[in-house]
């Protein structure tokens, strides 16, 4: 893999050794990537502050032959998701967006439209749009981009005309132009389709739904 210099969204992170982090990333041009961010743990390092879930960053990374993880050489914050931590719902919604992108964007396959979807979701959450609306819009487009979204007639039959109208609006308008609240039938139908199509449990989605119960 050639060296990558690109924008990316942070989708997940976990400890690696005593001082490092492994990051799951969605880059604009190169799709999903995984790399080691060294010396990012401990203290108040700028890199650790930038590695929040769904933060938008600029990075460079390289991967040696046969290596499972790339080496992240530079890592600079563009838009932080940290301001979402004003309540429980907004960071939880950001985690759902990141989880869906990580689940439905295969490693190393270009996914610029998915990257732009994630950026739109981050900006919407920062801009005060309702978290459940951001989650529903993201879920719709993750399924649509994956090619598994059923026709709106099927949605109407399964979840009601209100759900079909809402999903039609998601398809036709950018996120700030989609009006809420999200119909209960639409949210339930999207959740069911996501769980059917995902190859792993969607823990962040389950946690987000639990906040509203």
C-alpha cells in the first residue's frame, strides 16, 4: 500500500501496548484503514485529544509489507467531536454513526460517499440536530450505499406510510433539511434491517436505543 495523506474520521480506538492506540479510520479516498498512533496514551497529548470517536482529522500513514497495521506518521485535528459531550445522547449518536461506518465499509475499499455521510452526521450533531434524526438518516444511507435498502413500497407495507415518507425525505434531501421527529415505524424498520445485514452485533446502536427507554 502506498503512503496515504488524507482526511479521515476516527471510528474506534483501543489500547496497544503501554502508550499507543490502534485506530480504526475511514479515509476520504482510501476507505477504511487501521493504524497505530504511537505515544497517544497517558497525559494530555494532542494526539489523544484528537482521537475521539467521529472526530475529523488529517493524517499520513504507511504500511510495511505483511504488516497488519499501518503506522500513523502524522495526525492533526480538523473537527473535534468532543463538544458533543454535553449530554449522553449526542456522543452516543456519534458512536452509532462510527459503528455503522465501521461495520458497512470494508477495509481498504474506497468509500468517499460514506466518508461524506460521516462528516455530515458529525456537523449535524455539532449543529444541534436531534440525535435520533442523525442516527436514522445515517442508517438509511448506510443501507442504501450498501445496496440492501428495500424499496419504499416494502417499507410502507412493513412499517407504515409515515415511515416510507420519512425515508423518502432522507433519500431526497441533505440532512439539515430532513424534518423530525423520526416515525417509530421508520426507526424500528431501520434497526431491524441494520441488524439483519451487519456481520457483528451493533452495541452502540443498542446502547443508544436504551437511552430512550
